[in-house]
């Protein structure tokens, strides 16, 4: 028996990761106010913030799509912890350039909160996965060119691992897929803990 998957995210990287696993989710992005939630929990750890965001995203999609009653709903949120600060999406070029000038030659920890809801009984599991990322000592010209590409503006920590940013990351300690956007091993474990088989999610349209 197979089960449908709902992805509560507009992230192309998260969609790509699931498709690489023969999972073709229905994409229903959440419309929560991420900045408001980040502000409400600004005195807490990055791990707590990403967990709260993933839970909020999952609940938003569930509450606004009451017909969802079969399969699993997956929501996630990522932030970079760097020098005791939480970095989400830079959103503009100036922020991205400033962040990269701080991060180059140093390391940070990419935290991703995962929330999965089994839709038939609404059982919910949330977990945070953390991966250490070492950044290359890129020069100012490289930073400006990378930011001008537009890629880092809408991604956590102002970098990607599955596209242009990969050349600016020298080492990853931990789960590679977590940095891209979803920890695939963790999702498999969560799905199993919800009483379903990971392979039962394969090849759904």
C-alpha cells in the first residue's frame, strides 16, 4: 500500500531531495509569518527556533487543508548558527555580502527542524538535525559575484550546497542532505516511527 506525501514548502531544493528518493509530493507551501515567529523566540537557541517554525508550517497547511486525511505531511525550516547568532534568509544583497564577509574561512552549524504529521491519525513527530559547515576563504570579488547571482538571498545562511554555493563550502561534518534542506535519513526514521514504511512513499504522483 502506498501513501501520498504533502510538502509544506516552496523550496526547490527540498522538492528535489524528495524526488531523488522516488517521492513526488504534492506541494502546498505554508504562509506563516516566519519573521514574527523568529522574533517571538529570538532569545532561544537556533534549534528551538527551527523546530517551532517547522511545527508552525505543518500546522498551517493542515489547518487550511482539512481534506488531507491520508499519507504524511512534511514541513521543515533551516537556519545557520554562526558565532552564537541565528541566520535565516538574508533577503537582500547587502545582508548577504555582509554575512559572507563574516563567514568566510570559518564554520557554522546548519540546523534543520523537521515536522512530519501522519494524516490519518494526526500523530506528529518533530526533530532537529544539525550539521557543521566549513566555509572557504573566498575573496570580496567572489562574494559580490555570488550574491549578484541571486542564489543566496532566499536561502538559510546565504548559501546552498546543491548549486553555485557548493564551491564555497570546503567541508561538511554530518548529514549532507540536511544542509540541502531535508535530512533524508531522519525523515525515514520519523516515517517508520509513525508506523509507516519509507518505501511506501515511493512513486506517488
